[in-house]
C-alpha cells in the first residue's frame, strides 16, 4: 500500500496549509485536512524549508573532535590525524559515524558526501538513520586504512541496502597524497562503474607551490591535464586558484564544495567566492570533518560562508537566500537527487522550523532567520525520503 503522510497546518509561502506526502514525494502542497489512509503530523507553529545537503565530510572524524586544534593543515595531518587514524578499528568508525549522523540530522542535514575508511560501518549507520549519503572509497598512497583494490572488489558486488539513498563514489584524497597513475586509475574506474569522484583540491598555498614544483603547473590545471575533471567531480575547498582555473572548473562542470569553517580554522585561506561565481561554477557547502570544523552543522557553515564573503566591506555579497540555495538545492542537484525544493512531485526532504523558538522571532524573513539567527534547536522535525528521521 502507498505510504501517505499528512503534515497538518504548516507554513509555506506565507500561508498555513496541509501538505501531503505520498510514496516519498510531495503529492499535494494544498491538501485537505483529512486524507484517507494517511498518518498525520501536527506541524502547527512550524514553517517548512528544504533540507540541507553536506557535500564534504569525513563523518567518523567526530572521534577526533578537539583532539588537535589551532595548527596548520600539514602539521595537523602528519603529526596528529594520520597517526591517530592508524589505530582506529571498524567498531570505532561505526561509533564515530553514529555520532556524525545524529549530529547532522539534528542540524537539518539529510545527505552527506563522505570520504573515510571502513565504509561498511558508515553504510550501516546511514541505512539505519534514514539519511542519504555518497560514501567515498578513499584512495591514498600510504595510509594504512586506504585499501583500494579490496574496495574495488567491494564495489563490484555491492547492492544499496536502502533502495536508493546510498551511492558509492571514488575518493582519491588529494593530489599531494595520490600519485598521477592512481588518480588516472580512479577516474577510469569511477567512470566505468557510473560513480562520481570526490577530492580535496587547491586547499592550501603549499599544495599549490608543491604542485608547481613537481608538475610545473597549478592543481586545477594538473587535474585537467590528466583528464580527471568532469561533471562527475566534487572538489572540496578550491581556495587557491586564479580566474582561468575557475573558468576550467566551470567549463568541466565540476561541483565545488566550500568549507568555510575548516578553511578559516586551519588557516587555509579565503574562498574566492566572486571568482567562482563569475565563472559560473556550481558551488555547494560542506563542513569537512569534525576534527577541522569542529562540528558537522551545515546551518552554521551557511552563516560563516555568508559572513566570510562580506569581510572587506562587500556587504551585498552572498545574501542569505543564495547561501541557503548552495546548502540545499545546489547540493541535491550536484548528486542528481530529485529534491532540494518544496514542490509537488519532488522527493520529500524537508525541515519543519519551530517558529515559536526565540531565535526565530520576529519572522520578517524565514530564510534570513534560519541562516543568520537560528541554531539546531529551531529545527523541530527533519524528513528525508518522505520519512521523519528527527
Ligand atoms: Zn576534508
């Protein structure tokens, strides 16, 4: 039998109404108060918004939250993060992913694009949580937990236990941890198997300098030269690039994942918002791992992104509506998820925002309040794939 859920008395476009969800999708945005065979959710006092899509995470790194702070990226990775990760067991990763999924759902996120190890554990957590995810098979030259060949076998036999909420992607970590041969291999394997690609790119000044020294060109040009870039690529960070590189990313259809909190905390640099916007790049939003962020709250990342874009006096840059679109619709589109907007026929991923929360009052502008004033407590319910997950 078709599953039906009626959200009763919820605010949408300035008017309270009943919204019917049927078979995972918004069926009727102006439904009657009674619908046969439907279960009900009293949504009085809430407004509906699209849910959030986090396009760059390392979920189980919640275990490393607060473990090593206030130092630059390379020192942080080499002396603290990688040695710690060598000792993680699959049971640790299960626990870390559980904490991550709870934290993300509580802050309005229904999807995350992950890059980590022991992916069977994270898949199990996503399956049970009701969320969506793109789970990356992490490829590195020298990390003890990056076992690429084994995972390629896993891909060949894997079947999504959720019926469409999880997909596997290839995730070569970065150009400074993966050699050219493996990068090319990853791209070929991904494209043969209909998988997307997920990579850290142009994150720091030193990545750019090392690339110039080793390959005689900059990170974006290098990846383009070896045929890696395409509309199936999600590139995290993209901080250090020039106008021409921004144009290359746009032309190849690459999705950029902006991680403002991580970039600011690790001192990586300021995201070139205008450059990428003017080039016509698809920009989305990520939190990065909780060891660099130090949380997985994408709502908070929206606020940081919007404020960071205004530093230097350009207050008209990155208005609340635009950064909210990055975090919702653009993130869903990047992964071909038929959601990210509240519209009939689309998958029912949404948030019910508690308008009685003190931070939501008064409500001159719902999206502005959500981006600039709210916190997780303002989110009363989260729905993913038509089901209540919070
Ligand atoms: Zn990262």
